[in-house]
């Protein structure tokens, strides 16, 4: 492997790790869980009713 290939591999690995840590950091848990419940929220879903036939 060339030096550029190794550097690219390390840069992508570090970037991916930082991104995953940022998303799943414990202080972000409440917001992440509330966003995960959006599909199950029927109060604000305007498309849950049957269309007029």
C-alpha cells in the first residue's frame, strides 16, 4: 500500500468513528429516541386517514 492509501484509510476510519460517537453520545439519547418514535406518532400524521373514495 502506498502512503496515500494508508492515510486515506486512517482518515476515513477516524471520521466514521467520530461520527458514530457524536450521534450515539449519551447526552443525545433523549433526542435520538424522540426522533425514532416519529413514525409511530399518530397525532400529527395527516396521512393516517383513508382518502375519500
